[in-house]
C-alpha cells in the first residue's frame, strides 16, 4: 500500500485534539508526521521509520511551515483528513519522510511508531506510541 494521500487544506484538528507548538527544522506541509531532533534544539523535522531517533514521532503537523517558523502539531485526539483514511486501519510513521503509512507497510529492519487508528473515512484517532524497536 502507499502512504496516505493527504490534501493539506483538509487537515484540521478535532474538538478533542491535543495540540502543541514547536519550531520547524525543515520545510513542513500540513499532515506530515514529525519528530523532535534532539541534536538540533528539538526542532521539528519529518519523521521516518528508518532510524530509531527519526521514528519517535512527536505528532502530525496541522499547517505548513518553513524552517525556523513555528508549527502546530496534534499529539493526541482526532485529526480530520477528509477522505484519506480507512476505518479500522492502524497507521504508522512511513519510510518516506513525513509520510503516514498503513502498519502493514512496515518492513523488516524499520522502526515501528503507531500514529493512530482510522475511525472514519475522514478521521484518524491519534495516539502515538513509539516502540523503539525495529520489525524483524
């Protein structure tokens, strides 16, 4: 399967969303998975499952930002992604930087971080769990 196809204009937090703000350490688009780069003043960068450090997701971006700008991200609760989600599917950090993938796409040697579960075709229940382990 491919990563979720997310239209940036359709990314909105639900009423129960837990939102935080940080500083972008890269160019970010709404709907991308983010991690805090502890070697770069905890700036938010695009998460991927290729390394333990980059797979520890902080959340999913709610809007675009250039490097050095503030960026809001959801770290829990409902994230609205109009028409992009499969109900009941578990979503994880992708091997593509910033991408959100189905858990079935995590391959051997990749680090597993769950981002949430599809609760409607337009909603992701965000509950981040960074396992710290690579799939065998």
